[in-house]
């Protein structure tokens, strides 16, 4: 727990934390009015961004820091509503992965998080890169403290090998999983991602 005396040295940082909390609360309010609960929105967003090695209930549970049981119920409710379907995992036939349906892709076009993204773009304009870098560093510190997986973008992983097969539909390679990767894969997040050493 942070003592009140620690606040004195970094009032601007504390204001930043309050702002992030408030923004997150406003997004939650938007989600409640959009027909899905916050856990269901989180699952849809995750599945839309995750690569084919990461669309499992276990990876989703890690990403949102939830229990497997809670995630199973969230995915079951999304399946019942026609937003996801389960398929055999390509790498491990004993486990399942979840993929988005057309209904989910339509729903994501009205994702309340897009409203926040638009507000961030309009408020920060040309200084967005600096804002994002600050938020990434903040997230890295929080993840390290909680010993959580990074779930970073594939192209920033130390196992990513760029353009080993120029001109191919799968030009890149994952050196960890020994799997080919497309350009779209390089922009997805991955449960196995390990950032380059700083
Ligand atoms: S290169 Fe890294 S992020 Fe990409 S698929 Fe392999 S382990 Fe995952």
C-alpha cells in the first residue's frame, strides 16, 4: 500500500493515475449500454487481437488476470449469443481455441473503446507517440511487479524473425514455436511474446 507521504513527490503522476481510473470507469459505463458486459467485451477484444497460438481460454484468463472458471463462463455466454465458436486447436488437438463470428466482428465496430480511442486521438494529435510510449512503460512496470505475461505484439518479440521468405504469404518466422507468420500475424498479440531485452 502507498503511504500518503509518498504522494507529495509526484502529484502529477497521481493525477495521471486518477485520470486513467476515471476513463476506464467511463468506458465501463458505455459497455453496459451496448448489450454485452465488460468481461464479454474484453474477451471479444482479446480474440480480435490475439494470434492463432493465443486464442485459448487459458491465455485469455492470463491476459485479463481472471480464473479459468470465470473465463469458461464468459466464453460459454458469448458462444450462446453467437459471438464466438470453438474449434480444435491447430497445435494441440486436445485443447480448443475460440474464434470470432461475423456477429462479433459487427459488434466490435460499435465497441465503446473506440469512443475513447477517438478522444485520445483528438486530444493528443501529434504527441500521441510520446503518450503511447509513456503508457507502454507504465504497463511494463505494472506487469513486472505482478509477474504477468507481456502479451506484446509479435513483431516486437525476441523470437520474431523478419522476412525469412520474401514474397511469401507467410514471410516471417517464429523461432520459438517454429511456425511461419504472415504480415497480419506480426501485428497480433501473443501469449508467448517475450520483449527484446532493453
Ligand atoms: S515470435 Fe514471439 S510473439 Fe510471435 S508467435 Fe513467436 S513467440 Fe509469439
